[in-house]
C-alpha cells in the first residue's frame, strides 16, 4: 500500500486545526457579552490621531456627543430611560479650556464623542441642556437602558474619570494635555514629556460554591435581603487567581481551590475591568 504523502498529511492536519480553531472562536463569540460590553462601537483607534478626520466627524450633523457631569451620565429618564446626547455645535458652546471632546467610536455610521461638563456648577440652569436630559448615576439606571446605550455611557464615564484624575503628570507634576482625541495625555513640560494612557484597574468577582451551596456576602448599608458574590481589587504582584483566593479568605475565612475564569466586563465605577471567576470552597 502506497504511503500517504507527508504534505497531504500536514495539510489535512492544518485543515483540522483550522476547523477546530473556527469552532472554538464561534463558541467563544456565541457567549452573550456581559452588560457593559455591548457598545457596538468601532473604536477606530488607528484614526484617533487624524485631526482632519476628527474635524469632519464633528462637522457631520448626526454626530452624537455624550455629556458626563461629575461622574454622572446624561439620560432621558422615565420608565424606559435612554441615553441623551447633544449635537456637536451645542457641545462646543459648553466646553471649558480642558474640556475637549473625546472620540469614542462609530456605530451604524454615526460618530460618538463624550464631553466632560463638570466645570458647570448647575447643569439644570444651562439653557443648552434644558429639556434634553438629566445627569444621573449610571448604576441607578444602567440595567434599564438598552445594552448598547449602557455600554456607551459606561465607556464615556470611564474616560471622563480618567481625564479628571490625570490633569497633572504623575512623574513631574506639570499639567498634562489631551492628545489622540482623548486617548492619551502628554506632560506639557518638555523636559519630561511623559505619556499617560487611560487606565483600567483589574477587579475580581467570584462565585464560590460547594455542592449546591454558594458563598455570598452583603454590606451593612445594603438594602434588606441584598446579597452579592464576593469581589475585590487585584493587588500589585498578584495573579488573578491569587486575588480570588485572598479576597475570599479576607472577607469570609473560607479557603478556595480550582479557580476558573468565566468572563469579564468593563466596570467604570470608577475605573475597573471586572473579571469573573468560579471557585470551589474547600473549608
Ligand atoms: Zn511630566
């Protein structure tokens, strides 16, 4: 019997590998994204530094500016709240010296930007904002918004927080200036010139179980009967798995093993990426 050519075998192996990979990718994409991970925006990161392109987007009539005021998002409230936005020419009349527009991305052909209006003392008294929406805490309305709008507001909130807390260089103390349509801040002291990129801090949330029982916790100030899976921040020099085990031990005294990653989502309260895990209680 003639031996199978090696090239054919390799090709078949590659084809099988590619098919397996495609199935795995399909499987991972089939999982429904978590709540604040569904903006549908194309971030167009390769065009952020193209000032002429950004100008053209801002000149387009349909472009949406999502305002943020002191960590609150602009929303039309009611039984079915929705994200409110401003036209670029209206937003341009409201920005202060450092309040440049931040490019978020493009969705369904419409450019989305955010703007921080925190310098305004009382937005309710600003005619350009009157009747267009109210500034509300995203956590109080997030679950009532459509997932794409909730995700876009979370993204805007996260960037506004980062800009407000990085107005000065952490290396030399000089003021920083916005670049790359809001995705970079650069130290204005030419002797320093440090670049500062938006930060997201890892936090873990974990469902610890044993048999058919799950380990939950609650804070004293929470409403009656409200419980949550345990959560906490990852510390420097620590793996995610170690953070899960340490937080569970610190909060409950329970030892865990078999820590398994589940999925993640942006968690801009104020600046986290929330990473979800399962773990087994062994004590
Ligand atoms: Zn500096």
